[in-house]
């Protein structure tokens, strides 16, 4: 799932033995609504940070640094997570020197942080679409931005080669969801499948936890 304006775009699939059947993407008004969905999602990979440093000036999280190292030319797609002081309003977003993307998505990140606990991390994991594509692409970063025609074609070919029936998501016109978001949720759905099958990789491999007991990581 990934944030879209004030809402969330969610791609899901039904599992039956070895069958993995993607469903039409859906839009939820809040992260809480996703968590309250019944029947419940068994694995959620969200394009939002989980686990935070305490205050500005402490550098970047280990998972952010290691993800950038993996992604090479696509490293700029991994933005520094806000700090807990920024999420709680103790430090303003201006004084936190957030980049434009993180500033725009801050309300969605606050939503996720408000609902997260160590217990929820049995189901909810933090991902990044570029990391998902890295794994799908035989552990190699993509060449093009999703904002270009070359990048959209590159992502489509990779997804279609790996996930049978993924066009149900990629070609959906549900609620006018931007095509770039459909590529993102499709890739994150693949990672959720890997989480469910206990095949996902953690970054960093050595666990790190924040002051609230949340594991600070990405999965791919």
C-alpha cells in the first residue's frame, strides 16, 4: 500500500496453496481503515517509515543508508524518515529540514506512527517500491524513473514477468489512481507475498529498534 494525497492505495491478492491472484486495487480513506478491514490482511507492506530516530541532527536511519547503497543510481528515491520529535510536533517540519516529498507525506506518516506497536509489526512492515523492484530485477536497481515512458515500460515488463495476473492492477482505472501509484502498489504486493512466505529480506539484517520498541527496517 502507498499514500495518495489524503488516502491510501491498496493492492491485495488472494492466496490458495500456490495460487496468487491479484485483485483490483482499492482506495482507503485512512490507515486505520486498512487495519480494520475484514477479513484482515495477513501481511501489509506500507510505503511509509516505521521506527524513528528521536530528534533532528542524529543522521539517517541505518535502513535508509543501506537501502541507498543497494539502489545506487536510484538512491534518491529513499528519503530520510522524519524523527519522532517531528511526528509529535515537538519540532516543526521547517526546523526538521525535511525534503519536499517527506513534508508532503508527513500527515500519512503520522497516521501510520499513531497506529503502530511492536505487536502490529507481526503484520505491518515498511517497504519501498524501488527496493521491491530491485529484488524483482535480480537484485539490480532500475534504470529509469517511473515518471518517464522508459521507466513505466521497464516496470511493467518486470512485473508481468514475475506476477501472473498483475495486469489487473496495472491496467485498473479504479478511482483514477495515477499509473505511477499502480506500479508502486504492485511491487509492494510482491514484497507482501514474500513476507507471507517468510522469504523477505530485512534491511538492516541485524535488528535495530527505536525508543518505542519498533523494529526500524525495510523489507524486500
